[in-house]
C-alpha cells in the first residue's frame, strides 16, 4: 500500500528549477519512496531529526530528496530536493 505525497513550497520552487531529465529522476525517486518511506530513506539526527533523506544519482551527480513522514495518516511531506552541495545547510533555514 502506497503513501500519499504532498509537496512543501520550498520543494515546489526547487523542483521547478530542475532540468527535465533530473525531474524524471526525482519523480521516479518519489514513486520509489512512496512504497516504504521509513525503510528506504536514511533518518537524520540532531537538528534534522524529523527528516529522512533518499539519495539518488542523476547526470552523474548525487542528488538528495529530503522528506518527513506522518505515519498516523500515511502521508509524506516532500521538504527539499537538490544536489549534495549545501543541501543540509539550506534545509536548516
């Protein structure tokens, strides 16, 4: 059984700026994590304890998809997407 997915405003802005081929990879990653988000993503510690991160490659570069889960209603909130460079610094804001 899959989970429902919602985008945050930050995610929508970042998603819109991506190239077409990277957008298709992000869509594939979202489909993949919607089956089992707590198992596939890596849970972060400290300030980002609510965040899960799923890593994937597109155009030979590592991209990260940050999301949080609400298990009571089976809902995934897509928080951020981007290359590894400054990903964690930007998401703390």
